[in-house]
């Protein structure tokens, strides 16, 4: 049994490392199942959109398969200058097989406000009528421990890769009381300034939009369909289709489908006024070498927090 397990782990490691050689940039930026709860991690234009500072930590990837993807992120962002400017920073660490990518970045956003009048539930916290532009600057440390796989007579696995890549990302966001839409990319530079010439990086482009359905007769609930699109040269196009229901910033449940043949399930609860915890589960619908994964996100919002008053 132990020999079989080790062989399976090695095979998975080879498979995942082969994928990383084909599309190294897949390790640059995480795609969270709960991205709706922390859009800042994929779009700098979201920085400072909330009325107070928010800090978020996410740990994802608890799979039974050794070497399966794991992700950890820590981020915060805050409004300044009466909300016209947003500042933030984040750290993202991705692991898959023998590949590890760690990114750190700082973010800046500038906002233009529009005076759109619209009824909305008294407990909704999103700033309506906002056009925001964001930019990030950071660095990515990419490591591929290929020699650990023990593969010989293959030049693709003849040496480890250890590279430092400066990054500059941009993002745009339009947010209204009822709907939002955004587009972003984490690194417009790609591999132009990478310290290792063997890398061929392609930066993903994210597009996302959603709508908030509510009615004055049911103002304690908001129904939120959303779509996240990811395009990356050399990799399959990916779309996340999600639907969630929120009840007065007390709890939220939802689910969705990812075009890589997996289903997303999540449940969130608000603790006191300042804490929010979200559990998410990704269920593989076909035989996948990565299996099922799940994770937890914990957010803290300063000031009045997620107050429902």
C-alpha cells in the first residue's frame, strides 16, 4: 500500500509539474471560489471601496491528494481622502506539486462617484455609483523543484527553477447598488523582467460581473448571481457561474459551477459586528487527479464592521 501511495504521489507530481511547465503563469494568481467576498485579491480597483478598513485571510486546498493545489492569502485595504483613494496590500502563496509561487503587492485605487438614486436594503454596505481605477506593484518568487521528481534523460527536468519576477497589475471596476462589473490582470509585464530566461509567463485576465436582486417586500434578502471569467494564453478558458443568497449580513449560502467540471459550494456567517467567516467546498464532477478541495476565509472589518443597523 505504501509503495502504491508513493507511486501515485510521484505520478501526480509529474503530471502537475508538466502542467506548470506548459502554463507557468497558472501559479501567479489564485482564483477563489469565494472571490465575491474578497474581490480585492484579483482586482486592485476594489481597494477602499468599503467604508472602513478590511483585512482578510484565506486558506484553501485541503485535499486528500498529496501535492494537490494549496493556496494561502492575506490582504487588507482601506479608504482614504473621503473614500476617493484606496490603499491596500496582499500576499499570495500557491503550491501545486513541486511548484511554489509567492507574490507580494501593494495597491492604489482612485474613484469617481456618481449620484445615482436607487432603493436598496438599509443593511447593504456597498457604495453605489462608483467608477474605480486600480494599480498594483509587487514581486513574485517562483520556484520549481524539478529535481525532486527524480526524472532523468529529460532536459525539461534537468534543473530547478528559481526566479524573481517584478509585477505590475491594473484593474477597473464599476459598482452600483444593484450591479457591478470589473476587469483586471495581475501582471501586465509578464516575464519581461524575470530573473530566469527559461520562464515563459502569461498573465491571466479576469472579467467578472454580478447583479443584486432585491425587493422592498423582501428587503432582508439579496439574491446575487455572478460570473467570473479567466482568460490565459495557452490555458483553457475558465468561467465560474455562481448564485448566493444573503440575509441581512448575518449569513449567506451559495453554489455554482466551474467549466473545469467542478461545483462550488459555500456558506458564510457573520460573527458579532466585525468578523465574517466563509467556508467553501470545491467538488470535482469528473475523475480528477486533484480531487475535492475546501477552505476557510476569515475577514475583519474595522469601525462599525458589518453592522446591520
